[in-house]
C-alpha cells in the first residue's frame, strides 16, 4: 500500500529527506531550488516540476536553460516533469506525474543511480567550490 505523509514545517528536514524513497518537488514557482540540492545531498532521488529558475539547471545542467519539457524527462541528476497549466485540462499531466513517480520508485537500479549522481551534483554547490568562483566574478567586475 502506497502512502504519502504531509508532515508540515520541520526545522531540520534532513533526516526525513534522507529516509525518503524520493523527493517530489511540485512547486510552480521558486527562486533557486535549495530543497532540490538538499535532497541530492541526502542521496535522495529528486523528481521535480520543470519550472523556471532551478530544477533544470540543477538536474539537467547540460541542457538549454530555457527548455521546458512536455513529457517526463529522465535527466542526469533527477527526473523533470511537465508543469501544470491553469488554462488546460491537467489530468494528462497528473497521470504523467503518477506514472513517472511509480516507475521511478519501482526501479531499484534507477534509484541507486540517482542517489549516486545526486551526491555528486550536490557537491558542485558546496561553499568551498562556489565561494572562490563568486569572489573571482566580483573581482572581475571591479
């Protein structure tokens, strides 16, 4: 039997994320997707809506940033899913989400690969790596 638990706000969600089968990110609008990187850092496979600003850049960094998928996309670091539309019948998209989540969590090898790749990708956002890059950028514009 499949269950979804909505636990509300947690000060420290890392234990929950790390013990989850997958992190489902269905947000329609975000800034940078911190929770996506946190999921990757916890070795938890991520399935995310392919919205502007974050999911694609994090989960499929070699693809064009402006591209938005209309079908489930099994990317290098996670799964990107089409977004919902206010003006359209979303039942097809809902069905795609359900089928893709079920497919992903049923394939142990896929989960294992996304866990491994996720940690690798999360490391790219480590402050030890980003801080020098940020400082070089700041210094280059002075």
